[in-house]
C-alpha cells in the first residue's frame, strides 16, 4: 500500500519554506506550497533506500550541531590566518586515516557533511577493507589529535543519535 504522505514533517516544512520565501499567505501560494509539500516527498521517496532516519537522541543532535557550528567559525578564522598571514611553505597538508565504528548510512552521511563544511578538512573516502575514513587536513600538526577529535566529538554523538546506545567498542 502506497502512503500518500510519506514524510509529513518534511511536507509541512516545504510548505512553510515556500510561504516564507514568498512572504505571503495568499490562497495561491498556500495551495502551491501545499502541492510542493505533497509532491516532492512522493517524487523523492525512492531516494531514501534505508527509510526515514530516526533521531534517537535529539538533545545530543542539538549539542553536536552547536559544537560543529562553533568549530566551523573557529576553523574559518584559522584557515584565513594561514592563507593571509603565514608563510605558505610552512603549511603541512596531509592525508590521515581515521578508524570508524559508525556504520549507519545516515550517520556516515552526516559525518561527511560535518567534516566537509569545516574549512581545512575534506572527507576523501571510506576505505572498505578496514573501515577507515581517509581525511585530508590542510595544516596538520598532530595526527592523533585529529583522530581523537573525529572519534570523540563527531563519531560518538552520531552513534548515539543514529544507532542508539549500542556497544561499539568505545570506552564510556
């Protein structure tokens, strides 16, 4: 049986976004916003092969987003200082490998987004043979600090958010 409204929260958000972008509540825009909210989730539901993600720890999610926002701003200033002030010959750009325990596809996608939106870092790939993240760091000073930071600040909260309270070999 096909669900006519597969993601009601997404539908509501799309309609609200349409109305906010147009800054009006007239009937034509209300109708078009409702049509967008109805049609887009129906047309894109096949793009969700694993179903709709469920956030098991919303408070942890908010804490992670706050910490990531602060980290993005801090990294912006650091990268700007490196580019504008420092001698470019002292930049130590390198690839590192970070072992991952996170397996949820939505958690991995969010980890990828968090890493790529932070200036100075780029998610390259997951190496499937050992399940390691290959990461490029613009100015690497301490390899172990980066590994610990990715695992502690990003991966652990994402495991809690997307996979629940499973034991993943991380010390408590």
